[in-house]
């Protein structure tokens, strides 16, 4: 159970395709396929254990398709290489965040002084509200 898991997904497990980007860009957008579409099959990965794969699936279930693949797209940059690098780094960060196991909260009791402080502020608030009431004659 390591919370600082820094496993890198090997590029041999990643399939990248390129398509034409949308949006502004003139002739460059019309001619070049710069949008990077990255596919990574969680089940076929050899670097992660079964428990880690299950954790990735549960944490990233909204990013999984029906072929058990995580699909990441990058089309912000004007070059194929930059979009490819960006998509890979996004996938790496998504997976590393999914593998972080949060620390369990230890329930604590309020201290004696914090209880007294809370009751004292309640009394003060009560006095303030009581002073706002109309005085009956």
C-alpha cells in the first residue's frame, strides 16, 4: 500500500492516433492532423497489479470506454509532437492521482477548553438576541 506510487506507463502500451483539430487556425488546421488521441488499455497493462488496475477502473470509470481503455485527447497546440507529449503527461497524471490512497481520518473528541469556548459564544449570542427583543411596559 504505497501512497506515493510513481509508476510510468510504458509507451509500448499506449496507442496514439492523430486527427484534424477543431477550432480556429486557418489553413494549418485544414491541412495537418495535430490532434492527438491516446488509447491505453487498463486490463492489458503489465506494469500494474490487479488491485491497482481495479483502483484505476473505479477512480477513472467516467474516462473508460467499453473496451476497458482510457481515452485522452489533446489538441491545444499546433504541433503533433506537443499534443502527443501533452496527452501522455495527462494520462500519467490521471493514473498517478487515481492510485493515491487517501489517509484515513482519525476521529477526535473536542477538548475541554474548546467546549467551554463554544458554550461561551452561545451565551453571548443569546444575550445579544435577547437585547434586541422589545421591552414590554
